[in-house]
C-alpha cells in the first residue's frame, strides 16, 4: 500500500482492508513507520518505534483473528498505559529509563482489539500541561489540546487514530451541541 492511499483511510477502514485480505498488518505497519519517519523531524512527536517486532503486529505479536482493529498500526501515548518490556517515562526525566513490568488493563484491551502498537509518542511531563514541551524529549511542534494534536496528525499524515471517524456521531459532540449550533452533516457509512 502506498502512503497516499493509506492516509485516505481511518483505523476502521484499514481494519476492513486487512479483514478482506487486501493488505496485511505488516504492510500497514511499514507505511505507518514511513509516515512517522517522514513527519517526526518536523513535529518531534514520536519518541521511539519498534519496527522489527512482531511482523505486522509489532510489540504485541500476531493480532487476534477477527479482532475489530486487527493489524491497524497504533502509536501509544507515553502516559498511563504501560506495555510490558517497554519504556514508560511519562515525559519526565524522573521516570527516564523506566520499563514497565507488565501490560496495563488498557494495553491488554488495545491488544485484544487487534491494534499493532509500533511505538510511543511524547507527552507533557506527567501530562501536567496542555502543551507538549517536556524537557526529556524537547517540545513537540503541535501545541494545544489533544484535539489540536489529532488535527495536526491528520494534516501531517501521521498514522490514524482508532477513534471514530465521524465527528457528528461521537458522544462528546452530541453533548456539546447546542440549539444555536447547527448539526454536523451525517457521515456516510
């Protein structure tokens, strides 16, 4: 798969391609690594990658057959979610070199969903700030909220998020919508 094709799909679309056998998890991971390598010098967002581990499922081994997001590449935020044998530094020099002894509950759920975690991204020190300017790895060129980071990721053609691709159907959007704001157009399935 070419990067230009990869960026036209969200995580669900990529999982459907894997399920239909049109692409493998290893191919998706290769394209995701290519995308991350291309934009990281500009963004300084990816702390490390694990490209050779698991042949398409990275550090998690072979994804569960029939998992909803089997083979979809995923970058892990370096805060709160631990992955056995991988560093969890929380964006802080105090935690520098800390290696997780086991998977956290959420990491086990991400694996069960089939996500192929191939690296981790930086975070503000202990997630204490809304901008990622940790001393440990330096500032990330996408300051602001998580929503701003996701927009920057999309603009930079970074690997897609496993979140819903239709903003009008997310619970947060429904709660935030008021009578004065028009309803977002329905997304096509």
